[in-house]
């Protein structure tokens, strides 16, 4: 048994781990390029302890999921969100997962999006060209998604539902990108963490707690409290 996991399964070829809470809705957790769902079980357990249902899944081309990452990258998020209890949905993603969370979140009208050191579509497309990634990918299809992306437009659509967390010392995704998103999204929040690196914010206890609180407020607004 994996601590906290209440269900392991697959949906449309996507492997997932569900951490059941006792409230409505829940959170979809999105990993970065070359990563896997298991790397974010710590955040899922934190949410579960607060009564929030969380689900982490392997994006296509990664881990135990079938197929190649490509045209369905945003639709897959909605597929996994359909496994959560009825209610509002939040997304939390890091790096490439941050890119996916932003765009899927705007498309799904998510209650909250937490984007950690989010990569840009242009940056990810360059990574494809330079063969930086070792996951299974439909290059043409994924490139089309990445190059049609308008990060600032989706950030603006999310507005106050968007929380950006970014290490100032990020050596892979410069914090300037998150600053631009914040400027484009009135009401959004940006937490610039001194120092750090591309991976440090994801597992920092203080930043995880901040993200969890942001999500809890969105899923359980005061007007809905009993």
C-alpha cells in the first residue's frame, strides 16, 4: 500500500493515483517534463490531510500512461478531473505542468490554478527541437499546441484565480516569465522565492502550505461554509 492513496487506476490510458478527501471537487496535480505522478505525492498527501481530494497522473509519454504526449495534452487534464468528486476543480502544475495547468485551467474555468516555475510554450518547443526531452512524444502535434499558446491571455482569463510560485534562482525557467504573467493577470498573486533553483519550490514546505491554502479557499469559499 502507498500511504494516502485510496485508488490506483487508469482512465483512457492515463495512469493515476487518487488521494480521497471529504470535501467537494478537488485538485489535479501535473508533473513536469520527464517526471511522474509519484514525485508529487507529498503535495497530494498535504491536501488530503486538509480534507481535499487530490489526483496525480502520469501525462502521456510518461510513467505508466499509454501513448505519446501530443494533441490531447489539455484534454487529458479534463479526463482526469472527471474522476474527482462533483464540485469545483483546481489545478497545480510545475514547469511543463505549470504550462499545462495554465492553459487547461482557463479552458476548464478552474476555480484555482497554482503554476510553479511555469515553462512557456516557446521554451518547451525549443526543448523539442534540441532533443532535451526523453519522454515519448508526438512532436508535430505537441509543437502545434505549444506554439499556438498565449500564456498572457490565459493568465488574464484566470485573474485572481491564479497563484504563481517561482524561485528567483531558477536556472531553467527565468522568473521574468512569471512576472509577465502576473502583470497580465489583474488580481493574480506572484510569490518570488529568493534563491532556490528550478525544483526547489515544488517541495518547499512553506510554499506547499501556501499553495494548499490558496486552493482550499477556492474550493471552499467562506460563503459556502456551514
